[in-house]
């Protein structure tokens, strides 16, 4: 038996001795009955991207088996704005691989994420999670490739200002305690996320920190490991829930808002992607970015204007996407370049044996870490509908792999300079721009809708609903109107403080 399984921080994995993907209904029932679990929670995301909850008291094995077998009814029109109230009933059915022990409830509780099904018992076509599932199936069918992703979850902790060990404004990157005040919350969060099934890469304090009056704002980040795209979406949604639950316990506020004040770093949701072939990373060939990677990048760039409809979903998103804030505005890509929309980060290729240099006693050949290479999509933020964003990126990757002009388009849009630098203004002006408002984003989604509807991946009702919601903000010229009015910007920020 694998020590890796025995040492898992996930209590269900420890007890059942299976990885979550292999959990069955009988596994869940046995765990609940033999560990004195007294409650069961069904969890699912609504149109606002936040986890919803349906609570059950566990009476006996027969009742538990019935609930886990049949699911339950919910009002879809209260969860998704594009469902009409006259025909709104949906079923929620548990996905056993997502079961976890709730680390916050005083009453011993197991939670399970659910899928939505319609009155005929078919997967609900407008469900964001099902849209992602379809997108990945089509990618696999058309290209023979699997898609793995991971997200960088940035957030601010807002608390009362302390007068000691103060970090310089906007200089919080990788600070340690006592200069980083909320490392304990961050550590507790990553352990809790790991215990509920999340695959954590690392966590650290981020660059953003400042004070306003008696309040202190401190930015942190949790980064996940690349994994199956549907699992990655679940982990990000649960990660947000964990952070908010912990913040509530600590008596502080956590926000994933894209922008929370003028002139300070906003919070992004950078998405790292890699295409896999038979379990091997297809993003590199002979130590350099492969044609497969370049085609996928071209797809991301082609659909970037409309991808913002899923990844930048409220007016504050477009106060973050401005020059000189390490957030992209131009549609281009490059290596290790934080001014571009799609970045190819360092990939452990071609360098010397750093481990042996740092540790002269180490013997043997250097390991091959080229499989770690990813490509980073940098414009999304904490307002994103995570399932639809990842579904959109999957569609974009497939588009890039199918289109005949992808390699030439990738060559045209590659930049190797900082396009925020005034001396490269001509290059910046030659590139297409990201939308500057929800209104623009809605227009771009309408213009590019056929790419998402192709092969039946996205649902037209959902596309129309998103367009209507984005246009409803009436923010076509909002950034121009209030970008120098701090009071109005802060009022806007307050309205969308707990987005996503």
C-alpha cells in the first residue's frame, strides 16, 4: 500500500485507502456510518460562482443511501439568472470523488459537490461545471490531448492596523512574520484545502500591502498544482470557501475583488495550463516551447476578447486591467514577461545542475523537470466564473490546435519587450487590446459566440444570459468617467467586494 495514500491530509483518503477519483457510494456510506458522521452537506455553485449548501441530518444507513442515490430537488431559477421560474426545478446529484470531511463544522459533517440534472435526468446543459466537462471531452476527442490547469488564488486580508513591524507600501512580496501579519491564516488555509482534497503547490505573501485609516490591507496568494481541469475548477471554488470561512473565524475580511483601491495592486486569478499526451507534457519539444503549445497560445489570444466575459465579470475588473500594474492590456504573449497576456514562465530547461551547485555532496544526474512547464493566462481575476473560464480556455486551446494559421498568428503576436515602457509604444499600439468594460466584453462574446457554441459545448441560453448581465452594468464609459475620482471608485469596489 502506498505511503503517499496513508500520509494524505485528506481524512477520507486515509480511511478508505483510495484516491478520491475511485470513491464509490458504499465508500462514503461506510466512512459516515463508521466515523460517527452526523450531517451531510450537498454543495454546488450558482450563477454567482459561490458555493451553495443543502444540509441533511444523518439518521440511518437506509436514509443515507437514499439521499446519496437520488440527490435532491432545487430551484434553478434562484441559482441561475437565465432560468425561467416557470420551468426551474433541477436535481442536484452528488459526485462521490469530491467528498470531504468538513474542517469547520462542530457537528461531524461530510460535504460532497454535486452536478445539476434536468427533469429528464440529463445533465443540465446550462450548468457551468457541465459546460467544462463537455469542453474537455470535445478537446480530447478532436485532438487526443488532455488539459491540465492550476490557478493562482490571490486575495487581500483586511484587518485593524497594527503599529509595529510595518512593511513598506506595495513591498509585501514573500514577506515573513512578523512583517507578514496573516501567515498563520494562510498556513491554516492551505492545510484545510489539502485536507478537503486540494493539491497545493505553495503559498506566500504577495506584493500588495497598504493602510487606509485604521485598516491594514495585506495581499497573499495560494497556488495549486496542475491537475485534471475539472478537478482544478472544484479546488479553486473550495479554496475560496475555505479562505472565507477561516477569515470569518478570525474576525477579519478576505476579498478576491479585482481592484480594491486606486493605485495599488489588484488581485488576479492567473491560470497556468498544459496539454498532456499519454501522461506526458506536450508543451515542450527538445527543450523549447512546442508547436502544440504555440497553437494553444494562439487560441488563447484569438478568443481573449470574449474570454474576459467569463474571467473579468464586473466593472472593477477593468480598473485592474490598466498599464503599469502587472496586469495585461495588450493581446500578445512572451517569455517570462509580466506585461503580456500569455506568459511562458521559467521551465527548468537547459540550465546547469543547480541542485549539485547548491549542494556539492549530491551525486548522480540531474532530474528532468521539463514536465513542469506551463503557459500562463494572466487577465482573469477573482470575479471569474471559474468553471466557464476554464471551459472557455479549453475551447480556445482546441481552436488554436484546429486553426491552420495558429503558428503564424503566434509568431505575429510574440513580444520580447516590456510593452508598458513608453519607448516601445509603437509595438504596443500595433497589438489588439483587451476589452475595457463589461459592455465591451459582452460585445466580444456576442461576436465570438459561434466558437463557444461549436460542437455543443456552451449553451446558447447561458451565453445570452451572460451577455445580458454584463451589459446590465452599463459601464461602457465608466472607467473614463470615474478613473480619477477615488470616492466613486471605492463605492464601486464596495459594491463588488465579495465577488466570485
